[in-house]
């Protein structure tokens, strides 16, 4: 019995020390050392947002709208080409099928 009690005490000590070690992990220790930052007030947030906004000149805005229109037009042209390609392919397929049936 005496040996069994000692083993139980040792196991209990080991588990409690391992639990306390995991609770004192480096992350929590770092969090304890680091002071809390004060939260920003809404006024400061608005000031930072205005500071970070990019103000475009009129010329830059015009260039952006022109390039957007060109990009949109190029996309429309591409879609027209795809439609024409699909029409040509279906027409070719119909011709192949009809000539094959005529040959049989």
C-alpha cells in the first residue's frame, strides 16, 4: 500500500505541475507583459479614414472612366465573337451531319 500511495502522490504532483506549465504558456505570459492599447475614439477613426482616402484629380477620374468604358467595350466585342464562333460551329456541324446522311 505504501508504494501505491507514493505513486499516486507522484502522479498527482506531475499532473498539477504540467497543468500549471500549460497555463503559463509563452503566449499568455506575453499577453500579461503587454499593456492594453487604449481603444480609438470614433473621432480618431474618422480622422484616420479621411487620411487614408485617396483623392483623385479630375483628370485621373476621367482616365479611369475612359479605361472602364474601353474594357467594357472589349468585353462586349469578345462576347460577340464567341456568339459568331458558336453559330459557325453549329452550322458546320449541321452541314457535316446532313452530308453524312446523304452519303449513306
